[in-house]
C-alpha cells in the first residue's frame, strides 16, 4: 500500500465522531480529563476504520452498525439516585439515566473512604495520581483499535469504581444503566479498580425501554491488584432495535483473581471483545458467558485469554443457544507470550442450535510463544438431546416445557455461579421467552 492510500485509509472516521463532535463534547469537561481525551482523539484519528475484509470483522460487517442514523448523546452529569427493585441486595448502587447518575451508599463505604465512586471527569481532578494509571487505558493491549480509541475520546458517561486495599465488600456494587433515546449513541466507559488484597463483586446491568433505539459503544477496564479477588457480572439487555459494540479488558496482577461472567441477551446486533491478561505471576481468571439469540439477532463475541507471566491460570466457558433465523459467532484465542511457562489454560464453547434456520459459528484458537505449559480448547455445536426430551415427555411434561427444561439445564453450569437470584431469574426468563 503506498503512502497516499495509507493516509486515506487512516483518515476514515466513524459517522458522527469527528473533530466538530469532539469540540462540542469537551466544552464543559475538566482540564485533566480533556488532556486524556485529546490523546485518545489523536489516536482515534490515526487508526483505520474497520473494514468487512478485515479478519476481525469478516463475519460482522461494520456497515451493519447504523452510525449515520444517530447522534452522540449529551454527557450524562452527576444527578440524583433513582431507586430500583434489587438495590437492597448491594452495599453501593449507581443509577444511570439520561437525567444523570446518582449513588446510594447503604453501608457507609464511601463515607469511610473504603470505596471511591465518581465520574471520570471528577476523578481526573480529585484523584490525578490514581487516574494517571487509568485514563490512558493501560489495561487495553496491543489489539486496541478504532472503537477503543473512540470510546476513550468520546465517552458520554464515565465512571470510576475503586475498592481500596484490604477492603472486603459483603454485598457488592451495582451499576444500573437505563438508556433512553429515540436514536442516539451512548458511549459509556467504566473503570473498575480493586486494591491489593481486596475482595468485591460488581454487577453491571444495561438496558433500555422497548421504544428506544441506541448504538452503545462501551468499554470496561478492570484492574485487579496483587492478591485481590474481583467478581464481575455484566448483563446486557438492550432491546431489539439497538446495537452494541463492547470492548472489555481486564488486567490481573500477582496472585490476584478475576471471576467474570458476561450475559449477552439483548440488542439486535452485538460485536463484543472480551480480553483478560493474567499479567502477574500466580494470577488466575475464571471467564464465563451466556447468550441466547432469537429472531434475526446477530451476536459476535471474541475472547482473549492472555498469559503474559509464568505460573498463571485461566478457564473459560461460553454457552449459547440460537433460535429462529439468528446467528452467533464465537472466536476464542488463548495467548501465551514469551516466557509464560507453567501456564494452565482451557477454553470451552458449547452451542445449541434450536431451529433449521439458525446458525452458530465457533472458532477456537491458540497463539503459543512459550514452552512447558498446558493450553487446550474444545467446542461443540449440536441440537437438543432427543433422549433427554423423550425422558421428560414420558413423565407427562409437554414438548415445549421439556425443551425449556433441557435448555435451562444447559445454562445452569454457568448460571449457578451467579450469586444473585434476580440475575439467575433473568436467565431463566430468556429461556421461557425464546426456548
């Protein structure tokens, strides 16, 4: 490619995300935050837009996302906390809507300084030393591309959740986003930081009303410091008029552990990258995911289990069902970097195909650049077990209910790891609706 062609390629931007939109966005932002945004914006301008011929986008064309039909939504300011039905289950709740975000601190953790929860602009001003570690997206690896840079430059909702060292949260933190817009781009950026030897669970729920249509371009960055344990549960329930682009990254330090469950049930169109670097010796990652596509829904997920240190462990299990004329794509890669000896990594993807018109693709892979390790993967695509259905039918259960019992059993291996009943109930509700 000659220099002129390369320059033209790098000048491509996503519709609605240009210099004019950026200037409007930063008019009222904090100075420290603007500086980080500016670096991200320059990086965004220098990166090529994704193309359908790129391997990353070969199964989900960028043209499927209607950016030309939406505008960037205004920045969501700090506002009042709005109560929800399950808030009493948590120590801290962050409610997010177009009117603003508010925080409820039921356990006094914020007042005691054990936890920090604040907007990213506020954090950049009040916690410059802390945010210097995060605003440049250091959890995000070398595969970061156009949409990660877009999020870092154009986020219209940014939140920092910091658990201080040695703090143990009994009930956890809930971040509940209710996105209401007839047609808009919601660009949330969530930074989770667990201090050394801390232990916490963070639940993130994202949804919108049935008549709202959004494009959500989200990034979640998680930093798990030495000896910490962080449990993260992400439930995405945007409606069938919406589209979701997610780039989620975790970095796990020495002897620390992340337990991460992704539940992708919403949106007509989903393109998600989920990456975890067990970066410190002795670190571990337990990665689970569930999805259930229906109608003409299209869900494309890529996971990266990155081992950049020796004596690290990761286990991944993603399970999904496809029905009607829907299509799921799963690509999983285990990466062992040079020197990452004594690695133990396994990856499993299981798929149920529930109709003749539905399709599930699974593409496991290994990128190994070290010796003396154990890395393997497995994948299955199949139909419901006829023997199981016959057994249930023989005991008076209808065909429809028998199908749902078997599908629930298929999901339960992951669902039972979710420590909140109301989220497990949401999984079962999708089986009842789509099975």
